[in-house]
């Protein structure tokens, strides 16, 4: 999430003089002044951590983006290599955000395959299972971050997902059958410091703000090109 990277960008910008860095320093100065004003001159307290989220940094990020929307543009990347049959491996090394590239501490390697029933060797989840994984992870993170922003403590949360696919679409047997999921269902169990009637509002924070939920439920243009 952007909040994890902006503080390091500020540190980088302390000694820089370009317009971008001047803008960033200005944004965080404004956020800090507002924070001091809201505290009424009280002494600084230890950082506020809710659900494992540094809420002060979260709101610093929000204020910075409000003042300099250009830093909100991110680009995520993945490289994939076919290995054998249904087995392929995706490597994730870096991403773009706050107007510069960021490198992960170490590359992530994700193997995908098909089960033997679908002519694979089960070297990893299949792609549509990864789709469920991405959806579950993103909706969960969205709930956690936005609940933290609202001051709601979540003690425990788990979810299960189901998706229905008719293989006649993938196998080219019927043009009338969708190739992908016809329906996806998500079920959540949440233990939070909130009344029962508030839990439904909490769970809806996920689909409301999740980028992956939005990507799946909205018609997103996807281009496929052959490179030399």
C-alpha cells in the first residue's frame, strides 16, 4: 500500500531540490501542522497502532496524496515464465510509485499449475485459485486499513471463497459459456470491538475500497501484445 513507501520517499527528499521533492516536503509539513493543531498543543504520544496499522502514517499518506495527487499513481509489475505443461512461474521484483521505482527486499516467486485432474502436476495453485487468493487478500487488507482509520479494532478475521467455472468455455466447446468465473461468493467471520450491527458495515469496507474487487467487478481493458 502507498502508506508503506511515502515515509522513505520523504527521507530521500530531505536533501533534494527538485519540484517533486519540494511538493512532498510541503505536503507533509502541512499534515504535521494540522496534526499539532488538532492535538491542541499537547505533548506527542507514542504512535497509534490499530490492527497492525500505523494510523498516524496512514493519515499522513492520505493528506500527502490530497495535496499532491501525482504521487498516488502506482504501477505494479509481474514477469511470467512457462516451465512445462500447465506449470509456469511468476516473479515479482519491483513496482512504481511516488514518481520512482521501488525494489522489493527480495523477489517473490509464485508457481502456478493445474491439478492432475486437469492434466497438471499440482506444482502450485491454478490461476483461478490465485484469482480467489488475490481477491481475498485485497478485500481483507481493505477492511483492516479502513477499520483502523475509523478507530475500529479487529481481533480476528477469516474468510472463505467459492467460484463457479464451467470448463466448456475454456475448452472451446460452447461459445455461450463464459471462460471465467460465473459467480464468486465470499464469506467472512469477524471478531471486532464493535456491536453486532456494526459488523455488516465493517465487512462492506472491503468491497467498497478493494482495488482487486473493483478490478474483477469492473470491465478493465486488458491488452495482449506479442513482443519480439
